[in-house]
C-alpha cells in the first residue's frame, strides 16, 4: 500500500478501497456540521457547506467510523465538538458505538472563542474519543508507547496557537503529535480521512511515521503539501528534522515537489 500520500476525494469512497487492518491508528477531526449554525462563519470551508440534516450527518459519521474500525489495527482517535447542529447525531453515535469506546480524552482550551450572546457559554472543550475493535475492556491500553513512570492525563489543556493560512478549522499540531507519539512507533502508518491542511501528515513526518490522508478539497491538499515542503527546507538548512531518519534522507534525495504525493482517488488501488 502506498504511504505518505494524500488522496483528493471523498474519504468514504477511499476508505472502502483500503484493506482490513491496513493502518495502525487514525487521528482525525471530521467536519462538525456547523454550516447552518447562526453562531458560525458560513464560509468555514472553501467548497463544502458542512450543513447536513441530523440523519444525513449521523449516517455519514456512522459509515465513516465503521470503515475506520475495519481498516485500523489499534485505535481511532476521533475529535468531537458537540454543538447544537450535531448534538443529536453525536449522542446517537455514542450509543451505536458504545461497545467500541475505549477512552474519552478532553482537549481543554484556556482561550475558547467567547460566547457571542447572553446565555451562550464559551465552548471551552472538545472530546477526542478513542474507538477500538480489539482493546475495549478496561481503561489500560494494551498497545502504547507511553513512558513508564510518566503520568498521562485524559484532560489535555492546550491553547491552539497553530493557525494556517487558507484553512480555518485546523487543529493544533500538538494534537496529532500527542496521539501518534503515544500509540505508534517509527514507520507505523497513521490515517487521517479528513486531512485538511495536513496537520496530521506534518506530525507524522516530524516523528518519522508514514501517513495516508483523504481530503475533498484540492486547495487544502496543496496547503498540506506546502506545509510539508516548508518542513523539508527547514530540516535541510536547520536542525528541526532528524537527519538520520530514513524518511528525511529519502525525501531530500527525491523530489520534494512530490512529497507528499497528492493523488486523485482513482489512483488508490
Ligand atoms: C475539521 S477539518 C480537518 C482539519 C485538519 N485536522 C487540519 O488540521 O487541517 C475537516 C476537513 O474535512 C474535509 N472533508 C469534508 N468532507 C470530507 C469527505 N467526505 N472526505 C474527505 N474530506 C472531507 C473538509 O474539506 C475539511 O478540510
């Protein structure tokens, strides 16, 4: 299977072409279905209005999670922010997948966007829910690379400082980094079916993991490629990338314009 590639197209169609257990973990943040919300900027995405009915959104997320559990060996880390336009769908999802929920992580935001009207509370947290098909009983993770003696906490308090020109819904780089570092080793494969501006790909590149992504919007795929390319250049002239890592050498001796590859979905075989 080809890795270090972002496929431009619908993730559900793409996921259906991936073999069972072909990736190690998933780290992702889906569109939240907030296009119809009066509190939100209707132009959050370029070409996607993010405004499905409750049933349509429920079916979309359900199909996506079913496919993600099929293609993933270990854990699916799926970011939920419960808002009025997706609350019914997400509560239903929690019920449907109750046998697959391993853990709830909370991303607590010290600087949430303020409540914009009286009676509206600032939304100070998001969930990152861990789904699994192999390790659901008990709260101890059977498959992990966390350090003995280093206590971890399910509440991760972080300010989102990472803003990316041209994409308004990206998550901070710490988020994929935290999960990739804790639950994969070098050269493992990480999937992000909603790759957006490439934050997961960038974290994987820095940690010498392989990645596969899907993204509907070609402009976002190009933003992702630019972010990774910047990283290659910084790594070459500076010290940020690990120059002994195999991916670093391979990418610099190859053509960095080709990294990561952006391919149409039809190329996924
Ligand atoms: C919340 S954003 C993800 C942002 C990403 N985590 C980042 O840091 O840039 C969701 C992304 O999913 C994309 N998207 C929406 N529906 C999709 C689909 N069916 N298949 C693939 N991508 C989709 C949107 O274009 C958007 O870029």
